[in-house]
C-alpha cells in the first residue's frame, strides 16, 4: 500500500479493484483463480465464498487486534480463517449442494488463499473495523471480478455458452439462464483446460498493463 | 519480539476452544439439511435406476455391503435392494471404474432381478471438463445408452466402444472415459448374474462389517 495515500473509501476502492488488484497485480490466490475459472458460475461462486471469508476474517482480526499478541498472530489468523471457511463449507453443503460438489476441494482451500492472510496482516490488524470491512469488500470484489471475467472468457471460448449451470448458484428458477451462443462442439477445448487458464490470465494481465501504460502516457502528455 | 509466555499459550488454547465450539454449533445446525439432501439425491437416483412400481420396500434402507474385484474397489461397496412383498425385484449396485482418465469413476448400476440393466449413473468422477465429463446427465445423454439393456442377449464383444467394434459411442477426443465405464458396467452385470442369490440372502446392514461408520449413505458422495 502506498504510504502517502490517505485511507478513504474511494482510495480503498481504487486499490482493491485496480491498483492493487489481488488477481491482476498482487497475483494472490492464483491456484483457485486458475483452477475454478472454467465457467462464469464457478468463478463467481468461488469469488463470493472468498469475499465472504475475507469480510469475516478482516472484521474479526480488526476487532480483536488489541488482544492479539504479535508472537502468535499468524496462528490466530489461520484459526479465524479456517473456522470461517469450515462454516461456509458446511452451509454450502447444506443449502447449495450442487455448488458444493462443483467447487470441490477449492472451497476448503480458501484457507490457504494468501489474499485473506495477506489482508489480515497488511491491513486489518492495524486499522479500524470500518476500514477493514471496506478493504475486505473491495479486495474481495477485485478478486471476484477477475475470477468472473476469466470464467466468462474461458466458458465462452471453450464451450460456447455463458451462465451454464446457473441453477447451482441461483436455484431452480435460474436453470434456463444459460445462453448457448454457439455449439459446444465448436468450442476451443484449450480454454477449459489448465493451459487455457494461464493464457487467459496472461492476456488479462497484458490488458491491464496496457491500459495503465496508456493512462500514464496521457498524463505525461498533459504535463 | 516477545517470547511466547504462558498467557499467550492460554490465549491460543482458549481461542481454539471457541473456534471448535462455533464449528460444533454450525455442524449440528447443518447436519440435518445435509443428510436430507444426500438422502433426496439417493432416492432420486434409486427411483431412476429401478423398474417403476416394481417394489414396495425402501431400497435406500435395504442395503448390504459386499466386496469383490468386479466391483472395482478394495472397500466393500453398497448395494440397494428392491423387493415387492419380500420378493427380490432388483438392485442398485455402487461400483467403481478404476481406470478412468483421471482415476476412479464412481457409478450406480441399476439392475432388474433377472440381471438386465435398468440404467447407470455417475455419482463422482474427475474426468476432464468439456472432454470426459459427458458422462454426466447434465452434460449429455450418453449415460442413457445403458438404459434397459438386455444383458442376456448381448455378446461380450458388444461391451466395447464403437471404435473397438462395440455398441457404445465414444466421445470426440475421449475414449478412455467411456471405455472405463462400459467395462465396469459389464463386470458388474456379470458379477450380479453369478452372485444374485447371495446379494439378496444377506440381512440388511447399514454399514460394512467391521466399520465404525453408522451412516448408511456415507459411502456414496
């Protein structure tokens, strides 16, 4: 985090969504990001689960920060995060079983997502609950957006659809939300496989860097 | 940096206890819904894999656990038995195709008492998305090609994918997955024909002999 920046809602939003985006700049939590982003719904679901975990963990870490001894802070963070994830996992198994099966191992693996531990250590432990919640919200949203964007691109290129299996997340009414743009047979399989995830993320990174470069050039020209 | 003293240790222990307590509460609150969901899924699968109106018992509760190499697993696998007024009318056998492209593919094979196949469902697999996962009902109709197969009328050579001269479609770019399932279903059908009496003789047991699990549905996920 840039020390000269004042911590305001707008700045936190900019940091989370763009400047320090966990998926595109910090490159945190790459394992779930690459593995689960094969459809929009999968990406969105894992993004939401991560966002929820981040909100709870940032709130608890910030609220307890005066009583967390520095020597054991990391074990305590891990305890808080693991408890949160376990509860989210149980709730999802009970009420969103389809999604629970789809996300599989990546749901419990949220515990190991460096993004969450990173925000606890870098932000929540030294800021107020209010700021920590805002930080969690925008960092989580930043991660969720990258997951959804990559998920949409891979699903469209790989199997020609958007929003397939939406009933896993939104219930039976959403079953016909799926848009099949072109026949599944003509999809480019590579996009669904792990190499497609790396290539897709690489292109997103390039795009972000390209936009940043264009912006800074325009700024220079104005001076 | 502070050294870790007794107080810190106690704090860590107390926090862990609180965390455990919270998880226990969440577990107790979600246990019943989770069990119901699993039970519903099982009921739905069993209804599709048994001849309709051929039984009046509760196959989900009339289970037996048997172990045989033909069922593809070292562990005893569960068999749900359908009876009409006590007379055996069919069974759903949980089997495992160990030679999928990414390892185990868990199956439910529904059979009539005579040994014809009513249907097959995949309950768990790790096949490649977009390539091997057409074995799921929500991805393609392939698994329905096992519906109502008259096993007695079939030659052994028919139990292969079309590419190898059999009667089952392979997928574009994925032969291993369908081949594993075809071969596993074939083995289950043969095993069932030879062991049918034994399957229905056993008293109902809700767990494998020697296991401490008391969840009759726990073996299928």
